C-alpha cells in the first residue's frame, strides 16, 4: 500500500455514515481532492482532533483504494480558528472557498492554494472588512481562471478610460466600456475600476492593505460576482441569499 503526504485546506466536508467524514481539500500537490477520514467524529478516535473542519489547513497522509483516497493520519498546521468565532468572517471564508472549489478542478493548486491561504490568514488575524478580502480574493481567482477583466480602456473600441469619472462595465465583454460603447451597461465609478485593478495586481502578502470605501465595496460586490456568474454559468455568490 503506497502512502502519499498532501498539504491542503479543507474547502468543505460532508458527514458520511455514523462517524466518517468526506473532506474536499485544496492541496498544493494535486489541486482539489476528496479525502475520506474514518471515525473522525468519534471522541475516542485518534483522528477526532484532526483536520476535519472547513478552513483548516493540515497535513494528510493518504492511501488510495478502489479509486478513493483515505486518510491514514492527519495533523493540523493552522486552524484559522478566529474565523469560526465571527459570523461575517465565516461567511466570507465560505464564499472564498466555494469559488476556489469551482475553479480548482481545472486549474490545480499551485497558485490557488497560496491565494486561499493568505485570504484565510487575513480573515482570521487581520482587521479588514471581511468582504474586502473576499472581493480581492475573488478577483484574483477570476484572473487565475483566465477571466482577467479589462479595466483601463474600452474593451470594444480601445479608448483610454483612465481620466473618466465613471465607466461602464460589461460582464459579457469582460471589462470597462466608454460612454458610446457601454450604453445600457452597469456604470461604476473610476475609483471602483482602479480599486479592482490594484487588487488584482497586489501581491498576496499585501492583501491586508485592501480597505475599500463603502460605495466602492458595493459597486465591486455587484460587478465582480455578476462577471463571475456570467463567466462560469452558475451561481457563485451565496452570501446574503
């Protein structure tokens, strides 16, 4: 029986049988995988305190049998426990991990894992509005998936929009539009477009610098998720529903 060590973040879990749990884990090595942890819900089990909760980062020693990965042993590396003590942090963490799972199976974990790790770190230990970290993470994940929005010029005619006070944003075209090309599209402030551009470029260790004004947060909350849901053809945003 061959064993493999995986390092990953629990995206979600499902209870199975009386004492087992199936974890969906975003790993550095394999991307998203399903790992069955037996007897982890038994208080007397050696895996009772193991990595079996959403948001936890841990080490999984696994083996494969019948096409299914089973955990032989697990160890917690970081629980991000403050997230579970605050409802708003937990909701944003759930939103980030939900989107991460959607794109993980096609884009692996090499870039997605550190993004989720930093996002959870700032949610747990930072003083940001949780939605700011969530929006920054979601924008970065869109780029990883190949949906980087155009934000400095009109995606249709190429006009430079950096001196405009307002710009249109099209989820269909994938970016900003000038007044002429953007008739009928959602209008956002130039500040919101610039904030989105900077969040995308921001290095992961500096995500804690993201602190959005209320009006910018509201505009980006709309356009980021509208764009994501149009691009992936499914519901992405569950926060507030």
